[in-house]
C-alpha cells in the first residue's frame, strides 16, 4: 500500500510539473533578499512615546474623572479664555464664578467643614474640661450592651473606610512625587528635540546618500557567488521532478518485488494446501465412519446429539477449485532482474552533478554585471542639495531656545514646591493613619476589658486605656481637620481645573479648535505663523497629519516643492542587470532515469496479467472452515459422553475416538489452518495492489519517457526563471535601500511627527501622569477628611460605654461582665 501511494503522489506531481510555465514564478530556491542594516542618519530628536502603564489605580482615576465631570458641567469657556489671554482686565468675576459654580459649591462645603469641625473640637475640649461630656456613664440600663455593640461596629466600619482611604492617599501621594521629576525633566528634552527640525535636514540627507554603498557592496558580494547560486538553483528547481520520478520508480520496484514474492508464496502455499487436503480428507472419512458405528449402537446412551455432529465431520474448503497462477508466474520468471535501489542511487548521483555545469559559463557575464552595479544613480547625488529651505526655521529655533532657557527656573521651583507638598501630604496622611491606629487599638483594649472576667483591676486598666486612646484619636481628628481640608481644597482646585479645563478639552480636540480660531490668541502667540504652516492647514489638521507621519513639505511652507520619489529612481540598474542576465546559457547532459533492466522488469509486470487473477475465488475458499464440524468440540463431547455410558467397552472406544480426533486436529487440521492464514495474507495483498499496479506501471513508463525528453527544455526554462529571480533578489537590496531612505526621510529626517509626538507626550505627562494621581490624592484625602467626622462621633460615644463595665466588675454577679450581655436590673456597689 505505501509504495503505491508514493508512486501515485510522485506521478501526480510530475504531471503537474510537465505543464508549461508551471514553475515560472517560483523563486523559493534563491529566497528573499536578506535584511540589510543601515546606519541611522537622523539626529536623535525623537522622543519615546509616553504611555501610562495600566495599573490597579485606573479605576480610582476613572472615578475621580467622573466626579470632576459632575462638579464641572460647563463646556470649555472659549470666550472667557480668549478675554483672559487678550484683555485680562475685561474678565468679569461673575463670569468666572458662573463657570466655576461647581468649585464654588465645593468651596462652601470646605468652608463649612473648616468652620464647624475645629469649633466643635474647641467646644468639646471645654465641655470635657468641665466634665460635662465624654465621661463615663453614671447609670446602667437594660439596652446599654446593645447600644455599645452597635457603636463599636460603626466605629470599626468607619475605621476600615479610613484605612482604605489613607492607604490610597499614601500611594497616590507617592505616585505624584515620582512622576513630577521625570515630567519636569521631559520639558527641556522635548524642546531640544524640536530645534533644528528643518535646518539639519540637508546634512542628514547627505548621510543618507552615503548609505548607498551598503546595497552596492552586498550585490557585489552576491555576484562573486552567483555561479554557484544559479547552478544550485537549477538543481533545486529540477530536483523535485527528478527526485519524485526516481522515488516513484523505487516505490514501483519495491511494489514489484513485494507482489512477486506474494505471488510465489501464494503458489507454494496453495500446493501445500492441496497435498494436506488429500491426507486430511481420508482421515476425516475414517473417523466419521467409526463414530457413526459407535454412536448408533443400541447401548449408547445420549448419543443422538453427538451423532448429528459426527454426520457433519467433513472438509469445508476445497482448494482444488481455486484459480491457477502458473501462467502469471511464468511471465514473471526472473523478475525483478534490476536492483531498483542501486539504480535509483546511481541516477541520483548523476543528477546531483548537474549544478557544476552552470558556473563554467557565467564568469564573463558576472564581470559585466559588476561594472553596471559599480555606478551610482544621478538622482541620489542631488537628493540633499535639492531640499528647499524653511522660511520660519530661524524664528522657530529662536523661540524654542527662548522658551527652554526661560522655563528652567520655573521648573526648578515646581520641583521644590512639589517636595513641600509631598512632605505635607505625607505628614497629614500619617496623622490619619495614626487616628486609624488609635481607633483600632482603643477598640481592642476596650473589648478585652469587656470580655474577660478575672483580675478586675487589670481589666479596669485595659478598659480605661482603650477609652483614652479613642479620645486621643478624636483629639487628633479635631486638631488636624483644618490642615487636612485646606490641603484637600487647594489641591482639588488646582487639579480639578487642570482636568476639566485643560485635559478634557485637549483630549476632545476643543483646545486645538480654540487655537485655530482667529482672534482667540494674541498676535504674539500666532502659532501658525511661528510654525510656518501652509495657509490652508490649521493647527488641528497639521497635528493630525503629523501624527500620521506626514513629511515636512506637506505641512510647512517651504520655499519650493519637493518630490522625493524623483530622486529614488533606480530603473537603470534593473535594465542593465536584466540585459546582462539574458546571456546565461547552460547545456544539459542526457540523464537516464530508468536502466534497461529496470525497463524490462516493468514491461514484464505490465504484461504479466497479475490483475487478471480471480482473487475472489481464493477468498471464497479461505472463508470456509477446514472442517465443517469443530473437531475440538466434538472430541470434548465424546470425552464427556464416554463417562456416562454403562457399557465400559463402549466408553473406552469413545475415549479412544476422542483422543484420535485430538491427534487429528493437532497433526492435520491446525497445520492446514496455518496454511490458510498464510494464503489469506498473500491473496489480500495481491487483491489490494494488483488492480492498480499494472495501470500505474504503464503510466510510470509513459511519464518517465516524457520527462527524459523534457529535461533539457525544463533546464532552460528554470535557468531563465532563476535569472529573473536573481535579478529580483539583487534589486531587492536596492529596494530595501529605497524603502529605508523613504522611511528615514519621511519619518525621521524630514518629518513633522516630532511635533505631534511632543504634543501627545505633553498631554500624557500633564494629564495621565500628573493630573490623574494628583486628583486621586486629594480625592482619597478628602475621603479620609470627611470620614473623620463619624469617626470622632463614634469614638467619643464608644469610649463612654467602657466605664460602666468597670462598675459591674465589682458586682457580685460575674455573668454581667460578659461583652454585649444585657444585664438584669440590680443595685450597683459604688
């Protein structure tokens, strides 16, 4: 089966390859041009895109932005910002208040907090000093344990909320501090990268032209090995057809050998079966007659069923009726004469020597090709000189230099004030954390004092300490409420307006529309004039085009037009190389794919008539049993029947017959069954392979003859195809250079993408890396600040409920000392 499948695959592939032009565009043998490495010609003016990595605080940032969107519902105030930039004195306070209405409401809330909480703390201190509030309970009543448990639960929940808020505040405070330093350093770095945006272009273009030597050297190197390359390509392109043909012949030879071996084994097995059948027939008749006589005797008890089996004791399969194969064996006598394995190996060696023919005839052509490659295109020589000047280059460079120099002192101040803000935030967060610790420690000590029952003096000290620690936490809350709300509101006012006024409009594009609208900016801040944009291009359109990688001459107002593709025309190289490669010629020697002895073997198989044998006749007899009745079962039944007989002589005779049947089965039936199984293997193999083997043999002979005649023409077609592929690959080096020049010039040298990149990085730095953590910090700190109020209330009320427990500890009823136990109404021992 495997040889036939391989044969069919090989012949099918050969049929496809024999079609004209089947491999005309196959360049896999040479492969694509390797990737060339060019030296970077552009200055390092590019800034890496800044992106805030996703993290666990993203949900918090989103929550704060949604909160600020609720606070500031007004759209971008274009008129207000325009008046502020052009005529600051004309800005009306009521317009600012109307726009900042949400922040005014928040300011009122912060003012009320700033007034109410410290005042309440002062009143509480006075009241506490006069022992009018915050002290222990004077009487004990039935619901005291329930109220105490409720207050402690609310205090614990409030403390947990405070703990989550202060942890987030610590993290965001540190995140703001970590981002400020790199963000401040990125400002002069960005300004420096934008200087020389156009003035340095000619020098960099000249460096690009010098990189033309990279593909030149690579092509010259390939031309040194082109002879071996083309020769190997011819061998590679032809080898699939030749190898498949030789593989099919090898498979066909193996199939021939296997079929002949099976046919010979079939004939030998059939002779043995016929001889064994004659001996077995006589022995079966003898046993059947004896058994009939014994089982039909009058004294035989229970012998009827066994007698019916004895009547069926006769031969089943008759191998004298199967077809004869002598004629087929006679036609295949001496086959296979050829050693197909050695023949195929010899033909492979002959074919593998073919690539050595091509290099002998390519030396002169290679020499002419090197002369053509050594030239340089005229367009590249003028690539740098033809680049036009930018009329706004000088004022652009001066403006950036001025901004860079004037911004450095302010950036240092920003870092200094950020350090102060970080220290203050860290201190206030630590205070809130201290309040959380006081609440947790006070609750633990109080619960400890309430739950234990022994060592009353020790428990009174624990309860008293817990109450005092809770009061310390409340006192800290009163004391630092004012600094907390002041820090929250100041950072909220700055960060909130940064998000709603700048970041939101920047991301939506409203900021670009505001800049593009005439009259919104002062005349000294005319960005279109400063950048030297074309008249029909706005700031927003320039930003969008630069972000897509537009070159400078498409966005800026240059003195002359510039067409890069004109200077990258390398068609002269392709024409000269193609002209020279047409001179390639290789003569093919004749290749014998099939030896004369192999040809005689295949023709003998073709005319043998192997497929005309009637194999179903064999299978009909093979399917029949050797003996119709199971000899083993009959012997077993006779053995059992002999023990049930009253006549000992008859029983002894039945035992003898059973032993005789077993001997017959071992000596004659089993060998005959083994021969039948062996015959079945040969018949099944031949029945499966024979119908297709002769047909495939005829097809293989025809195609081998056709391929042998077509090999020279195929070699010529492959040579032309590989010459074109070689030209394509060599021109691929120059295409890489052209693509690199196009990318280097349009995306790195003469590109305006640094402008859009600087704007995108500025938005990421200002909004994503500074505004978001900044706003998250005041949000978390405000969260803690406002939750200090219920913390104070629950801490004061909870602390007073620890004292009645001390009185009950002196009571004779120890059961009332349990936590949350509702005491019975009893008199207290004072």
